C-alpha cells in the first residue's frame, strides 16, 4: 500500500492510497497527524509514532514527474 498526500482541504489532508490490488482509495486525515513540513505530493509511511514522509520515494516520484513534463514539452 502506498499513501500520497493528494491535497489539503481546511484542517484535513486527503490521502491517495494505492492498494496492492491496484485499487485507488481516498482517505481524509487530520493534517495535525502529519509532519509539520508535509506537502502535497509527499509519500507517507505509517510508523509506530504516526506518519512520516518517505523522502527518498517522494524525491524519486517528483524527479520522474519532472522528466515526463520535460519530455512532453520537447
């Protein structure tokens, strides 16, 4: 299961959750449960202390998205 912050709506974060089956779900979560520096597009992992940003996976996905955007402009 992969969780990504899709967007923020008021005091809530809307998470995009991709299940192993390929199904995509959306879950509303209080933004206060996330790290203070959490932003749209960040990939999250559930820990024993709550939620943390998976920095490596987030950067990997942002780089891939930037590459696709660049390729579409060429």
